[in-house]
C-alpha cells in the first residue's frame, strides 16, 4: 500500500505545533547550555572541586537518559502534548530553583530533575511534529526544529554575557522562567495528532493493552530497526558530544586562541549548526533521508580530522563553520528518518529509547578524548571522532529503509490488533510520495 500526500497542505494547527515545538527545543538548548556557562562561577562560590563540578554535568546526562526513555513511553500511553507540556514546566521550574541552591547536593537534585524534563521534551517534540507534518515537508520541519536546539545554545551564550557579569549565576538560572513560560503559552490549546488519537482509540476498543516494549520486541522487523537506530545514535552522539565538549579546549590549549575569541568561534560553530540542520532537513525532503544522512556522516568523518590537521589560530574560525555545517547535519534528517521507522502506537517508546541509548556515546566520548589527550593531544582525540561519524553515516543507509511508516496517516493507525501484532498496520512504503 502506498500513499500520496504530496499535495497535502499544512494547516494552522500544524504550523502552531511546529512553532511551539521549535520554541521548546530552543528552551531545551538554553537550559542545557546554562550549566556549562555558569559552572565556573558555581564552583567558585560553593568551593567545589573539579570532580564535583564535572559530576553535575554527569547527573544532568543521567536525568536526560531516564527522562527521555520514560517520557517516550509515557507519551505513547498518555499523549504527546500532555507529557511534553508537563515536562517543559518541570525542567523550567527545576532550573529556576537552582538559583536558590546553596549546596552541591541541592544543585544535583534539581539538575537531575531538569535533565529528566530536557530528555523527555526532545524525543516528544520529534514524535509530535512528525505526526502533524506531511511527508513532503517532514524532514524540513524537523531539521529546522533541531536547529532550535543549537539556537538555544547561542541564546544562552548571549544571556550569560549580559547576566553573569552584572547579576551572577543565580540570576541566569532564574531567567530560564521567561523562555519556559513562552514555550508553555504556545502549547496551550494544542492537541495530539489525529494519527496518534486513532491509534490510541483502536487500542482501547480492542481491550488489549500490551506493553509497548513487548510489542516492539515481538516484531522482528521493528526490533531490527530499533537495534540499528541504537547503534546509529551511539555513534552519532559519540562524535557530536565529543567534539562539542573538547573544541573550546582544543582552541585554547592546542592552538593558543585567547578565551574571548574562542567563545566567539564556538558561537559561530553553533550558528553554522542551525543552518546545517535546517539545510539537511530540506535536502532530506528533496533527495531522500538515506542519501543526506550518508553524505552528512561521511562529510563529518572527513572534516573533523582535516580541521585538526590544517587548523591554525588564523584560519580555525572558518574551518569551524564547516565543522558546524556538517557535524550537526545528521540531526537535521534524524527526526524524520527515525519517526518514519516506527509505527504510531509505539513510536514514542522506540524513538526515545533508541535516542537515549545513544547517550552511552555522549558520556564516553569526552572520557576517550581526555584519555587520548594525556598521551597525544586534544586535537588527535577530536580527529579520531571521524571514525565514529563514519560508522554513523553508514549504519542507517545500509540497515534501515526510509519512509517505512507514515506518522501522519490515520488510516494505518486504526487497524485492529488481530490484524497485526503492532495494532497499527504493516510498514507502508512512501518512497513514491515525493
């Protein structure tokens, strides 16, 4: 069965969801980057060691993993909009509470809670937008939304440059209430997509409520796709977060760039990522998800070691723009490619779990580069990330077909459980819809 939705238009509800989720991703990025920017001030005031200061980031990642997995599962059970709404309030409030913390463990507690909300919102945003936007524009919309994450990093940098020197780190965390409130306001009155509501109603009518993880594992094709996405997520996050964490140190320690210029160079890299993610999403709609993913992965595998080899204090700013364009590009097509890999009734569970399994890579890459830098250099460690990006670029195109399911389809979501193990129909090849 195939479906032609190439002439389908985006209505006001769809556009509103895109804007709301774009803002949610900006808030996600702001929240995550705030800790990195405020950490030196926090450590100084509370007299924390480097180990204790660094562990706050680890607790944040742990919260993101827990919240991401649980939030995706809960979104399948209770609805995407409701769970996203609650989690935005949760992480914005928890982040603001850090402004009143006076001990290490108080910060750890609220940072873990905040991380849970950040992780949940990220996966739910991708799921919700994919179920609203027609296939023709899905990758473009999700790629642009992913750019909101990087834009949030830039905004956090601007906020910190004005707030930290004048008012201190507590005011910076308290200011998180403003973008969080805007995001929540945009979500008021929004509803879950018709395809999700149809899948939920079909499940309720059947009287069968199998665990989402059991249903995922019971279907061989879905299970294999899920495992492939887990490996792809690990390799992608290994390369992406390894570079993000260590690039500032590479600039300062290996190239001798001063701190002020290093900050601007990193900001330009994030700015390029916004453009790279949006462009890869657009190209994913034009030429296919697999082709763009492959190009972005291999391109990143080439550009990282090349940047390290050729970089000087004079030319690294330009090279980092290229790094930003390519290394963020897989995320631009990631949302559409992944969301179309899983059926509606278990999409949130599969997508969020696969993405958050990838945090194994996010947590291990900085450690690997740190170990390598002890014997060689930070630049050498960053160059090795090209291997991870190469594997990332190859896994989905080889093992995962694109457009297996249509997240927007109501028809596919209304089949009864006796007709299919997954209650949402067999895979639908949408390759002819473009």
